[in-house]
């Protein structure tokens, strides 16, 4: 059956000894085998003499194959989907080697010893390539993490205790633990007021209102102090000329420019390349699920508090779309 059918069925038809149908409750589907005690608890049939075509008369290895068929197909189908996604769209990601200026960190990270500009290069000795793996490795953890960073050309190690990781997961500060650090370099002009003030593509903001600016995020915070009025902004043009401009700041704390961003890398796969890549992705997800399962049964991680059903899953999504 496709979908469940408590009390009534939308459609059913019998072919040979097998009945096929469509239920009305779209929470999955099922296969009910003759001679198997399952959720339906069809005990009356089990009181009858066993038939050679029933599940209960089959050898143990055949019954095991049947019981594993569902989860096996789920895994294989997921790997197929991953393969086709990689073949069709490839994989976009930010590579650690491209993070020239390091990261900016929230207050929870700074309390652990991180500083803006630090570049995370490895966790527990495993080098980071895709920067999304940083957050994943910190969230899915059942022990202390050794984070190797690069600070001003020097390699350092910061130990994050499990209790701290759990606390950040619970207060959700792990979500914005880090962000890519970008220089405040203008890529294009988005508002006429910025152009009229003299801002040009390629300009780099080095101070706002006499306060030095080291990165874009800091600059945005400083611009928030000048909503609805002009700010004195120092820029470097052509790498050598320093200019001071009076630039209007709107009520959204914007000066009317687009900042130069880091371009993500794209890994492209041919058809035959996508198959092993999809299998690898599926295996990585299975490994991640296993690690999460271990966290649930480990009381020190407190992950058991986050386990929920349909209501908990639904609460993740916003009230409006």
C-alpha cells in the first residue's frame, strides 16, 4: 500500500494473491506479508496451519533479507539521489584555502579564546577543506574537540570542552559561532547617494567616524551609529590614495554599496564520476547518523533533550512562508 489506510481505502486491486492499494493517510506506506507478525498483529492467521508460501515457513536467511529490504532500498535510493544531484548540479562549497582573512567569531567563541582573524585549519588533527564541516564537527561531538587555528602565521590549538559544546548547542550560539571575515572592499554601487558622495568600485573602507575598520562586519556595526545622517568614511583607492568622504547612511545602516565576496568553488562530476561520489556522500551521512545516535544515548551530551516527534519537527519551521 502507498499511504496508510486505517478504517477505509481510497483504491485497491488484487493481482494474483497480492492486493495493491492506495490509502488516505500520507505518512508513508507498508507491505503486509502473510505469516508475519507485524504492526497489524494478525494473530488469527497465525493460528492457521502454516502454508509453504507464508513468511514464517521460509528459511531464516530469506526472512532476514526481507526484513532488511526496506532499509537497504532507502540507503541505495538515497545514494542514487546524491549521485544524480552531483551529476546535475555539482557541489558548491567554500574551501578553507580561500578564506584569506580568517573568520569573525561571536562572543561565545571569543570566550573560548578565538579572535577575529583566526583561521580554523583542522579539528582533532583532521584538516578542514569544506568550511561547513567546522560547524558540523562542533555540533556532532561526544567528547572534547581540539581545534587547530592559524593566527598571524602561528599555529595554535584551542581545546573546547564537551560541556562548552553542549552549552553552545543548547543556547544556539553554535549556529553563528563563526562567519567568513571579509575586508570592506566595494565591488559595486547600489545607491546613487554613494556614487554622488564619491565612492567608487575597488575602494576599501578603512575607518568610519575615526574608528578603524578591519572587516566588513565591524564596518556594518559602525554604520549603524549613523542611520539617517552622513558618516565620515576613510577609504583607500588604488591601493595607495587615502580619501575622506562624507557618505549618507540610510535608515537600514547602509551606505549603498555591494561588498566583494569570496566566490564558492564548484566541484563538477561526470555521470560515472557521480556514482562513487554519491555513494561516498551517502556513507558520510550514515556515519553522521550513527554519531548522532551515540550522542543520544550518551547523557553527557544532553542530546536526548532534543529528541522529538512530528510536533518538534514542525516547530523548526516558521509560522509563515
